[in-house]
C-alpha cells in the first residue's frame, strides 16, 4: 500500500528533478518567444530612403498617366478624333502606371527580403 520511505524520497526527488528541468526548459522557451515577438514588433525606422522610394512609386504612376494623356491629346489634335484618343490613351497610361508601380514595388520587396535574409514562399 504505502511505499517504503526510501522509495518515496527517490521518487519524489526524481519527479522534482524532472519538474525543475521542465520548468527551466519552459522558462527558456518563453524568453526566446518574448525576444522573437519583440523583434517582430519593432517598427521600421522612418528615414529618407523610405521617402525616396515612396516618391519614386508616386512618380512612376503619375508619369504613366501624364504620358498617356499627352499622347492621347496629341493624337486627337492630329487626327481630329476629339475625346476618344485622349480617353483611350489616358486609360492606357493609367494601366501602364499601375504596372510600373507593381513592378518597382516587387523589385524593392525582393531586394529588401534578400537584405533581411528572409525568403518569400
């Protein structure tokens, strides 16, 4: 029924040692998780390079729209197809601007991921 005193001390000390080991492992795991979360939650620094990249994206889009509008207006002026050339080439310029922004943003994201050492999957 009851274990002899020597066996209960050994069993108690073995389980205490196991519990202490598990507690240490849990403490290490919690500390590493806290460090990972703190590293992930850090806000990126706002510097002039970020503003330059944002300005580049905006200028890519605006340039596409303006070039499309200018070509459409020129086509209307030469061919006499008053609003249709402007409308068509303005829409084409809008599409070209969006494509350029997506292309440049993809390059920036790939270069940032390569610099950070992370991979996109």
